[in-house]
C-alpha cells in the first residue's frame, strides 16, 4: 500500500506500507470489535459487522491487488493543487 499526499507550499508525504501487515486477520478482528463498540445501538442493529465478514473483505482486497496491481483506492486532486492518492 502506498499513500501519497502533495500540498503546494509544503513537503510531499510518500508512505509505503506492506498491505499484508495492515490488512490481516488480527486487524480484522480488532477492527470489527472497535467498530461495533463505538456504534450506537440503533446503528449497530443495522450494520452489525462480524469478524468473518471483515476477513472475507480483506481476502477480496488481496485478490484485487493481485488482479489489478495499479489500482488506486483513493485518487483526489483539488482545484488548489492538493493531491491525495492511496494505491493498493
């Protein structure tokens, strides 16, 4: 995963992170527990994200990364010249 942020007049941020380190079963379990903890009761009944669903989502993301290696999750360019890109 690569995160790229460019703002005119300041330094460019370019961060490379291994996606397997960030997106794995442990982070899926911890993430779903935290998401469900901070949702309101009415919202939690509608959303109710389980750890198994999060693991399947992460598996699909890894498959997409193999199939489309140059896929950008976020690709934003503002009129002011600010650029934000997140690439899997």
